[in-house]
């Protein structure tokens, strides 16, 4: 496995790369929930201006190949992690965990004390990843299609 270093800010050149990791409507639903509809156009990712304070980040290999993406949005006194995705060709190799840990470090560096996210109850890989890093489901959403999860930094 190629090694990974830190997160870098997303650029416009990354938009089609990230979009290429979402091959169909089902994958789009897992990635973005019900807020985006298929077909998924790269420019639809470019909506940070609609989310005050939001930032978007890429994970590269040490060779500079983009392999992961995450968006961080301030929500009240917490930071919301969203649009987490790893390139399909390198899933299951620890990139998602690395990406999430770096996002948590970033949140901590911003002085945020709590992080939250939404995940489809049916998205087992993502739920397992979040649970393994200490995210706990809001009991009120346990039976909902979209679960809210959170943890302290
Ligand atoms: C969710 C996702 C980001 C995980 O990335 P990844 O690089 O494959 O994950 P990792 O290799 O870092 O695995 C970390 C943990 O996630 C869980 N996990 C990953 N893939 C899994 C799978 N296919 N089945 C069950 N659990 C899985 C495991 O707990 C794993 O830990 P382990 O290897 O010790 O068992 C990736 O599957 C993805 O991009 N999915 C499509 C987009 C998406 O659903 N995003 C989440 C939106 S809420």
C-alpha cells in the first residue's frame, strides 16, 4: 500500500476525480444522502459557499494521487463531517480510518469539542468505521434510515 500523509484543501481539479468515485445513484445516496440526485455532476460538490465556514479536504498518497475526500462544516458548537469517500480501488486498506482521524485532528486544532455526522443505517462499512473511532448513534435516530452519530474530540 502506498503511504499517506496529511489532508490538503480540495481544489476545482479534484471535483471530477471525486465524482468519478461515485458510479451510480445507489453510491450517490450512500455518499451524500437524499440531498443530491443522479446524475451527479462534479460541480455539485462545489457548494461550500452555501455552508458558512465549511471546508473540503483531500487525502493523497505520497505520490500525490488523490484517494479520499471529506467535508467539514461548523454546526452550532460542533463540526459536522460529511461527504466522506475513499476511491473504490483502494477501499479496505485503512484510508477511510486515516481520513477520519485526520479530520478529527483538524477539528481539535480548530478548538471544536464535538463532531457529528449523518450516515445511512444501511451503510455498514461507514457505520463500522465510525463506531470503531468512538462515534455513538443518537438514540432518537437508531430506527431512522439516516442515523446521526457524534463523539467528543
Ligand atoms: C466508508 C468508507 C469511507 C470506508 O473507507 P475504507 O478506506 O474502505 O475503510 P478502512 O479500510 O479505513 O476501514 C476502516 C474500518 O471501516 C470498517 N469497514 C470498512 N469497509 C468495510 C466493509 N466492507 N464491511 C464492513 N466494515 C467495513 C471496518 O470497521 C474497518 O476496520 P477494520 O479494517 O479494522 O475492520 C468507504 O467504504 C467509502 O468510501 N464508501 C462509499 C462512500 C460512503 O459511504 N461514505 C460514507 C458516507 S456517511
